[in-house]
C-alpha cells in the first residue's frame, strides 16, 4: 500500500539525514497516516480511509460528508 493520504494527498518528502560530523545521506520524511473507519449516514455504510492526522482534525471540524463533497467538487476524486 502506498503512503499517501486519501483526502489531502500528502506523501513522503525527501531530505538529508545529517550526522554529528555533518555528513549527509538521503532519507525520507513520511506523513503521519492513520487507517480510520468513517460512517456515511447518507449512504448508510462504513468506509475505511488512510488519512493524515491533519485531515482527521479537518474531518472532526467539518464532518466527513463535507470533506468528501469538497473533494468531489474540486475534481480530486
């Protein structure tokens, strides 16, 4: 499975790991993803999404239906 947020599209970033002696080697910064089940009352079903914690805060504020409608309106899904 990919490490991409289903709602925001956040994915891993590239960067450098810097040692104490200032040597640099490549590393990846992964987003904080959580697998979560959401209930959609309009469709009377549960959906499982892999979302970032910032997307969870947005869902708690606006609601899952509003977030999914916003994505459909913007053409992301």
